[in-house]
């Protein structure tokens, strides 16, 4: 029975970073428990479009296949999400696949997320522990706080929150919700907190925290359920204090 | 950090929208509401405001300069957004879009309103009950004023909400939700005050 069942795809393709996008339709045989990745693999195995013409295989990115790496993010039926976690049985057909155009498109569904990694560097999203000698164990973290911080650490830099944000676009240089929330994560760490002011000052810079317009699409779209808007509001409070500290001086070092 | 003032401009924009512009708006609507008690009451209240000491100082530093900064920077903010309510029809995203649209409507309304009243006053025209009654005698202008008032009041009420987020006063989702209700009550209450006043002139 399932032999003649098919899945229909309309995929937005683009041959080169500077060429125009176009749509191509594919019809592939249905298999139970398929996801978008396995469907794309099927197209790659037999790159023939719905008109029966031979075409180039669709390019996309993937890695972990269990929604923890963030590489396979794309716009599926209008919503940005991970292709690996998008089950065919739960999608309305024809399934429309588009690249997340907030980012530069390299080819077909492959995008360049460099801006996110640059932003992580800018906000110092790490804990500096390297030295020329053993610094010994750092301060301990309460278990309750560790569990709380773990939720923030689930961010996989997938770019869905930037895609959903109306303030991340070609007219603005907003770094987006993901790197902001990482500032809250690393400032919450007892060792990371030693560089708290540096991170806060980084997001008080160009394209930083203040660019948030509170549309709150990010928190609705995050595949990991990270409380992004709570992070942003908490950072708003922290930067308010930091701003006064920097201006008036502070007795705190 | 040198040379980059964006963070401070944004915070200033947020602050000025509430203090003094928002405070002035509430005061203005309340004074207008005297019109519901008749022309005399309104003219007395308007005359009181007009004869406040340091009038020009107050007008420049409490109204015009803050309003000018809020308006100019607000246009920049509104036009750097790319609305996507069609794809992401969440409540807050709609409010995000409405905040920017009502901002632009409010700006058009306020420019016209200031020209029609304060600028005319500078040329020696009396600002009183009759002036407003003449303006809203035209049903189109009455409609324009009602839209203008509603959009201004919405922009203020919803702006209070984002002010509280932007300054870190409401952090948790629950506090933001409660404040959404509070600001919507403020929107309805101030709308009633404003609409009652403008209808009193009609």
C-alpha cells in the first residue's frame, strides 16, 4: 500500500551565493518515519525533479541528526527549525523548504552562520581558565543554579531565533538573542562572573542588547525552549546597573 | 566603546517616551477632559496651563526637545524593523508591529496637531474651546483626531510595557504578563479620557 505513496517537496534553490533563488519541485517515494533529512538524502540519491528532469542534488548541512548541533536549520513550511527533527508525517504537503535567508545563502539550503560565531567571540562567551600554571579549582556552583544554567547552555547556535527576530535583518546590525543569552550563562558561572563587566560592556556596544524590540518571537521559536526573553530582560537590568557603575564609579571592583 | 552611543541613545529614547513625554501626554489628556464640563471650564484650565511660570522653558525642555529626540530616533527604530507577523503571529510580535505603526501615525498626528494649535498660537491665534470646536466640526478632522488620540494612547501604554522590559524592571515572564494587563487597562482608561474630551468639542 505504501509503495505508491509519495511526498511532495517545493525547495527554494540557489546555485551560487550571488545568483537568484528559484523553486524546484520534487516528488519522492514515502517511507514510514521519514524526516526532512532522510527525504533530502533520497533526493540526493536520485536527483530528478517532479517534471522528471535530471537536476543537481539539493545541498544542505547536517551533523548530529538529533537536534543538538544546530547545523540543519532551515525554513520548513514557513517556520525555521531543524530538518532532522521535522518528521514528514507531521508536516503538511507540499513541504516547502527554504534557507534561513537572514544569513548569507551559500548554496540551496546551506547558509553561513559565521555572524553568530563572531558574536560569541565578541561577547566573550567562554570562561577563561587557561594560565601558565595550575590555578586550582574555582569557586563551586550550587546544584540548583547549575541545573538552571544547563537550560541556557542548551543553545546550539542554530540561528532560528535570529531568523524569527524582526530586528535582525539587512538594515540593522543586531547580534540577535542567542549570543545575548550566552552572556547571561557565562556571567552566572562563578568563575565566568569574574569577567562579568567585560561581557556586559560588549553587549552595550554597537548592535548589542539595546537593539532588542521585544517582539519575543525568539522565545516562541527556540527549539530548545531557552528563556531568551527572560535572559534579555535580566541583561537589561544588569546593563542598567553597569551603566550607572561606569558613569558614577562604584565601590565594587 | 568609543564613538558608539547606540546603547545610550536607545535607553534615552525609552526614558524620554515616559518621562517627560508620557507624563505630559497624561496631563494634556486630563486638562482636555475639562471640556466635558463645558467651554468655560476648558478655557479656564487651558488659560491656567498657558499662564504657567517659565512657560517657554517648560515647553522647550519638557515637551519639544524630548519629543523631537523621541520622534527622530523612533523613526529610525521603526524603519530598521522587518515585520513578520504573517509568519510569526504571536501576540507580542503584533504589539511590536503596532508599536511602530502607531508611532508613525502618532508622529503625523502630533505634527499636524502642533501646527494647528501651538504654531497658530505663536502667530497670535487664541487657543480655546472654540478653536477645537471649529477643528472637529469637520467630521473628517474629528475622525483624524480620534485615530490620532487612540494611536498616541496605545503607543504610550504599550511603550510603558517595553520601557519596563528595557530598563530591567519586569524580568520574569509572569511579571511581563501581568504588566501587559496593566498597560492594556491604562490604554483603555486613557482612551476613554481622550475620546470623551474630543467628543465634548464636537
